[in-house]
């Protein structure tokens, strides 16, 4: 694919793919060269690059400031089709009584962290791994009482959100609009929440590339670690620059 880079569109997860996993979402550190690399890629691809993240798009913007890319946030419930454009929330917010019931799970154990996302709520247990069974039971009960909700597992996190939205639905949305349409999608991700997008990319004639870690084994992955992803992206940016220069 590096031989024909302009035939492809690129979709990237953030946490565990572009940046390392941290004890809490707000303590993630961005490697200094990453923002410049992403700028090179989106320029070389003519804008056919988007972030697909479980974070709010505004949070991704802050993390990668001053860069503002095309993006889908909170597993497809937020969309921004154009870099720097408006963010559209496409899913309804959680009902207040559901949000309150989930918030109560924070008291299960010290270290449990609730991350409120308007259309979803994530319960992080990285700092309290023994609490997972109780958190899972509580969220499963909430899902059973509300048929329009889905439970999603991730890296030391369980998340509740509306059915019908995922990184896969977001990738398909992008693939139907310029400048992504007519290109073959490449999706890079590291976790169970990325699987819908990895599968969507493959069904659309593209490629799903997996990063080894807590979810994908090295044997089942295309990259051993984040450093491998960065090296591959650097090679892609170089290939795009060469193609533009020749053209």
C-alpha cells in the first residue's frame, strides 16, 4: 500500500495506538513529533485521514493541539467531517437516571473512575482491577433494564452507550463522503472498541491493522507496539511526500 498511497484513506485510534495508555485519560502524554507527523499525513492524503476515538473530539483536539482533524468521538456518537469544522452529536444524551445509576458505581472501590461522555459513560478500573466483576454486574443490570443501550469493554474500562453507534459506523460514514470516498480505508487500532472499524475497513476492500497490547496478541497483530505504528506512519508520510513531488 505504500507504493500507491493516494489510493488509501487513513483512520486512526488514539489511546494505545498513537499514544500510550496512562493511569487516567487526562494524564496521557503526546510524543513531541506526533502532531507534526499527523499534519504531514493529512496534508499528503488530501485530508483523507480521520481519528476514530472513544474520547470526545474536543478532548482529542486538546491532546493534539493545535491540530484539529476530521474525527469521530465517543465511539461514533460525535462526528466532524472537516478538519476544524463543527462537531455534531448524532446520538441522544444518556437519560439522567441512567447516568446517575452508573455514577453510583464509582463508590464500589477506591480507584474506580467515572468518565462522563454525554451520550455514554466509561467506568475505568485500571487502578482497581479487582472491582471489574462488580462493575460489570452493575452495568449489565442497567443494560438489561434499558434495551437501547450497549455495553462495550476496553482496556481496563467498561463503557455504556447507545446501540447502533461504533467506530465502525463512523468509518462507514466517512467512507461515503469526500475526500474519503473512492479510496480504500486503512484502520489502525489496538482494542476491542476498534474491532468494528477494523472489520468495516476490511469489508470495504481496505485493511485493518492491529497493535499488540492488552487485547491483541503479538501473533495476531501487525505492530508490536506504538513505536512500530509511528515508524510505519513516518514511512507513509515520506511516500506521500515523494508522490506529491513527482506529481
